[in-house]
């Protein structure tokens, strides 16, 4: 369940990165948002169910 939430958060953050790039935001804010998106994606894969019961 937590992996789904993290992947959803990553999707929202990636959309935020796209909007920041389109609006000519600072590279710092784009970078921070991109790093958070990558961390959310990595966390989603870390909590991905391994299939063991």
C-alpha cells in the first residue's frame, strides 16, 4: 500500500517539475523537486512487495 502512495507522490512531483520548467523557475527549485520525485520513486521500489508471505 505504501508503495502505491509513494508512486502517486512521485507522479505528482514529476508533474511539478514539468510545470516548473515550463514556467522558467529557478534551477534550485527544479532540482529540489526532482530530487524529491526520485526519492519517492526509490522509496516506492523499496517498499514494493517481494511476494513472500
